[in-house]
């Protein structure tokens, strides 16, 4: 057993945490204001270490929240397209190439099973609203199905000498009776990869870090429920029972960076009955050669271990600032124009109320009783006797005030990079398709650096997921991937199938936003040209073309062909398992040959064993043989028809020749009879 390194106490870690917290304090006021503006609480300011409302007096301030739709649309554009993961083989060896292929399919399955699309949007939204979002990728031993395993008297699992995996309870017959008598059965979860979204409020990097690459250590502070802490950490590192107590200084949502009317407007907040749980992660260093992971709460050490991954976090940034760890959320730049817009809206609203409900100007000498409801009555000393009360007309707003709204809207578009073309509208006066594409490309180019950083981060996340599975998936697991034909591709794998050092990258540009309308227009133009010049198109290719057109229902035109594709894919799964698949009387041989041949050209077919490949070759040969037999029969029938036609024509020709000869003889006789005697 490895010697545990000299470790820091809870008090020393708390000192370290306060240093990281103090370094981050310069950013948190900006983040709270951003979250408030995004949520619609926009008449606020930061004072006395909290958000406080602006003194409104008797005025009713208006909020025209443009930040919420703009930031949400901006984040949605960045995660619109599913990234294409590519697993790089460690070497050119066939086994490593096959491991890379399995890795790609596992990451693709995890994208769905772990709900990574939704979690990616959450992390990117945090980065656009505040500054940064994070994923925490780790192995959670409490997830997955539970199974019963055999444990030795010292509490360690008994390993199977055949494959080195923990011995299940039903495999007890592999042990000698005297050893089996001293074992205990415990229910243990299989464990699974877990991906959590971490907000910037919960992440505390070391003060000298400029990026995740230069990060030496970090903290994570999370508010957990009492039940969560009791279940996860029943004992401390010394083996004593741990009873958590709630932290009284945790107001509802405040530590999570969210807002409620209570803690926003200064009311007495309800204390959240939760526990602040701190996690400390350190990369390998002189004190911790293999890295270090600590979890503590209530000043009690709960976990101390050398982690598998000393930095399980993935960093998603917004607008990066050179030399700083935290980036700059676009919401920070949108607050000023949003505040101006709210002020203009408030002025217009107040002026409209004044025009619809003007104040009454009444002289004290008028000697008229008048009720000012709903308008206001203003008394004054008039120099005119018996002055008649009159309405006080407020001045109208100058035109430049209303024009200011348009200027502010343009400013919001320029700051966010979300112009009309990015919101599926066209600027006035712009009709040319090339001009629209240039405007769309300009907005996409602004997102280029952020998309590239996003692709790198997703590549790191995919690598972490595969390394966790390669290490901890010692038992056989199954993954399911939805195929193009609507069926599920189900396969089994073990962690060892992923190779010794899996590495995942995201195909460059695959996450860049692409215009669906522009793609459809280009495809329509191309299809029209092919029809115009009568370019032959196979039905299978045309069906795939219409499916990529992304207008549901068009591929239904080839519904029969779709059924053939499903049958071909079902046969693929059976042939991959080494089963002999006979051909059917109702099979369309040409379609089956094309479908199977396409698969035989793939890398997946090349990775199959000789027996599986032989099954494919025999199956395709059967289709070709029957197809050739049909063609030969057709050719023979055509040849027989041609021969019969030739014989008939020859017979008709002989008859015609004989008839012509007889006619000529008759003519000659007639000439002889009509000729005068000599």
C-alpha cells in the first residue's frame, strides 16, 4: 500500500480557501448584477456586499428586458449543432484502431445517456451570463445497478483470479469451502460516470492561475442537503460517525448565485437547512506527488485520497480576457444599454400617463370645489379675479428621445453579435442572398474563438469520460445508439476495450452554427440542376439527401426503401455476430447488395474477424448469384424472342420471294399471249 503523503489540516485548507475567495471577490459583484439583470431585476445596484434596489420613490420604473432573449439566443447558437467526436488511436496497431472506434461509439452513447446536450447549454449559459461555466467529470460509485459481491473479513472485495474482477456472490463456487465460509456478501453499485454543471460562484481557482493548464489547485464550495451529506459521508477520515449540522449563514440560493425577492430587496431571508461541503483538488506537486483530493464540512475531514484525476473540471469560457483566469460575460457589457433603455421606457410611460391624466391647475380665487381624482390638483395664487380652472398640459417628449430606443437596440446588437440575420430576420433593404450570407458569416466569425474554445473543452471532457470508463468499467456494460433507420444499435463493452490511453477530440468546425435555411436553399438549387441536366440519382442516395434536407416527411416518399434499409441493418447486426443469414424471396437484391457493399467499405467492417467477414461475403454472394440468375434468365428470354422473330421474318421473306416469282411468271405469260404473231 502506498504511503499517504503529508497533508494539510482543515484550518490550513480554510486559509487557502479564503485566499482564493478574496481573489475572486473582484468578480462576484459583477456576476450578481448580471444574474439580476438576466432575471429581470434591473433596477438594482451593488452596495454593502449585496444587491440593493434603487430608490424608486413614487415612480414606477419600467423594465424592457432585452438581455434575457439576446443572451439565451447567443448561448443556443453556440450549442445548436451536436459536436462530432473523433477518438485518436494510440498507435497504428489494429487493436488500437478498434479501441478508438469503440471509444467514439461510447462517447456518442454517453452524449445521450448522460444528458450532455442540456448540461452543455447550462454551462455555456453560465459563461454568457456571468463569465465561465464548468463541468465536473468524475466516477460516482453510487450510480448504476447494484450487485452483490463477496468481501473478505478485512472488508476488501475478493478478486476473481481468472480476469481480476471482483467476485460476485453467485461465483462463490470458485472459492474453496473454507475461504467461502469466512466471506460476507455486500450490495455494491456498479458506479458510473457523472457530469455535474458547476457555476462560477462555486469554483475557486488558485490566485496565480491564468488558465486550467496553469491551475495548481482549486476549491469547490457547494451547498448540499442534510440527507445528501449523511448518505455520502457517514464517517469521517478517522472512521468515526459524522453527524452534519446545517450552516446558519447560507441564505436560500445566495451561495448558488441565484436570486429571490427575499434576499434581493433586503428582507429577512429564510436560512437554508443545508451544509457547505468543500472539495479541494491539487495537481501533482512536491507535497502531493500523485495529486490530492480532500472533502470536508463542518470543519471535519471527510475524504482524503489520491485521486484518479487530480483536476476533474472542464472550463467553458465566454469572451476571454488576456492574462485572466475568468473570462468576461457578454451580459456585463449589455447592462449599460439595458439601463438606458429602461430609463427611456420609464420616461415614455410616465409622459403617456401625464397626457392621459393631466394635472389640474386651479386658482384659489376660483371658489370652485373640484375633486382631483384621478388627476392631481395644483393650487396657485392667480392675479386674475374669478380665474377658471384649466388643465395643465405636460410637454411632449422630444423626437430624439424616442429615436434613442433604436440607437440602444443597435448598440445591444453590436455588443452581443446578434443582428437581424442571427435572429432569422433580414435587415431592411437587403434582399441579395450573397449579402445575407455575408452578414450571417460576420456574426458567426465573432463566435469563432468561443466555438473553438468550446470544441477544445468538449474534447477534454470526452477524454476524461473514456479514461474513467477504461479504468473503472471492469464489468461488461452495454451501450445503445439510435441508428439512422430508427433502430437501436446495441453492443457490449468493457473498459479494457477502450485501450490504454484514449484521447478524444472534436472535429474542428463541427460545433460552428450553420444556417438551416441556407443549407436547404443550396440543396434545392443543386437538386434542381441535377434534374435539369438529367443526372441519374439512385433512390437510396435521394432518400439520404431528403433526410439531410431536415424537413420531416419528405423521405417518406421512399418508405418502401426505408423498410429495406431497416432490414439491411438488422442483417448487419446478425452478420457481425457471426450468424449465417439466408436471403429471402421478397428481398430486393439490388438494394441489399448496395447496402451491404457500403458497409463492407467501412472501417467497422475492416475491424471484424475473418469469420464475420466471411458471413458478409457469403450473404452478398447469394444476392449476387440470384440477381445474376434473374439477369441470365431475362437475357435468355430476350434471345429466344429475338430468334423467333428472326425466323418469322425469314419465313415471311421466303413467302414474299415465291409470291414475287409467281407474279413475274404470270406477267411474262400475259406478255407472250398479247404479243402479235410474227
